[in-house]
C-alpha cells in the first residue's frame, strides 16, 4: 500500500517568525510535532491529489521556539506561526539547499512588521532585494516580472510624455511669440491637459486597489481639485480660455509632474537618483503655493461669469426642492476652504520630505 502523500506547503517570514500554510481542506486527525529544528506533520484531508493521508517533515535552517509557536486549522488550510529564537531574516527555510518540490514560497505574505503608517509600507522587496530575487529565482527558475509593475511603468511613462508635451508646446510658443502666447495656451494644449488629467483619476484607484502604497486623502484632494479647476472652471467657461493665468497654471502643473513621474519610475525599479529625489521633495515648496494661488485667481475670475450664466446653479422651484448657487459656493471655498486644503497638502509633502531626505522636524523646547 502506498504511503502518505505530501501536501503543498507555502512559507513566508518576517524578522522574528516563520509562517507556514498547508494547503489541505477539511483536515482530520492532525498529528503535529514541533522541535527547535524540525516539524513533522500528518493528517487526512483533501489536497492536490484528492482525499488521502498527507504527511511531511521539515528540517529548519535555524532554531525555533516551540513554546512560543502555534498553529490553527480551518476548513481551507492549516496555518503555522513559528517563533524564531533569533530575530533575523533566513536565507532559506530548510537546513539543506535542496528543498522539496512540495515546498513553495508564499510571496504575498513577505511583509515586515516595521512599516511606516504615514508613508508606504516596507516589505522584503525594499529591505532585502537580493534575498527576494534569489528566492524568486529558486522558486520559479527565473525572475518573474510583476504585472503591476509593468502597468505602473507604462502609466507613469505615458503621463510623463503627456505633461512633457504640454510643457514643451507652451515653452516653444512663449519663446516664439512672447506674452501673446499666453492668450492661446488653452487652445494649444487644453485637449492634452484634459486627457492626462482624466488619467490621473487612476492614481486614486491605484491606492484603493493596493497598486501603490500611502494614504488616499492627499491624492484624492489633489486630483479632484485639479479636475474641478480644469473642467468646471476653465473648460466650461470660454471666456477663461484666453486668460494668462491658465498659461501659468498649466506650466506649474506640468513642472511638478515632469519631476514626479520620473521619480515614480525610478522607485519602481529601486533606482535611487538623489538629485531626482531631492527635486521631487523640494520643488513643491515654491510650486504648490504658486499653483494654489493661480487656482484661486481662476475661481475669483469665474465668480462674475457664473453669476451671469448661472451655470451649475440650481434654482427653486424644482422637483427636488433643492437650491444651489455656485458663485456663493466659490466665495465660501476661497474664504474658508482654500487655505486649510493648502496647509494639509503642504504639511503632507513636508512630512514626506523629512522622511525621504532625512531632515528632522523642528521640536519644541520643553
């Protein structure tokens, strides 16, 4: 009679523990023994070969603490949490370099416990890139390219090209025609600016679906704020198209993005270019206030236009019994919302700058 089969076992680690996931459904009669350097497991369940008796044995690379380790069974799998005696990253799980075919690496669980809540969480890819690549190659035989990384590369590169087009066209026209070029800025690059701005809404979804790390509030405010200015304040009012402030605003937005997207591309492939990093976390200091000032001028210039046309305003009576006066909303925004939003965005960038560039924040004397 054939002996027990081996189930698929997926492993991952943090600095102080090992996690094992035994892919066995409806586990029955588990017999488990854990020693400092060895784990034996046998049980009946539904695995890759159907319902059978399954068993495996693992000799570990380093010592574990059986007293602090634990396991639990569920309908879908058996989970082990094994405490390391010494806090360190293991180069491999098993004592010998040759690992059994049923032992797999659970890459989704390779997360460290010292992530920063304010910024992107750290993981083994960032902390130990060589170790991660070696494990990946050991598991698959080659370095598998992350589809998310490929998508983000294409997105960031496309946005960089788009904003380069806007910046280049406006710069050439200004050097050729002088200040008169400002009157035709929207006619020249308005369509391109609207397209890349629409694509920036994807950056909100990147955070929501975990493609990028970090908080949701800052990109939400910045992206939707720009969209409101571009589509509701500029595009919807033809008399704003020829205002010089539109030229200045497009140049400021483009200048910021010409730094931001190359920086994101460099971070995707863990390439640290200090001048680029410094620009990414320094150029906002003059450009954010100037951009918000231009946005405020756009809103201020639009108030009499929208009072005249009543566009986007809702008057009573109507079936919804609801009234909305856009010029009043714009006045309230300029008076009470604009400066808090500017303060929030600049403090967000200031904290990021302190972390990335190693700058200590000012502390009060006690």
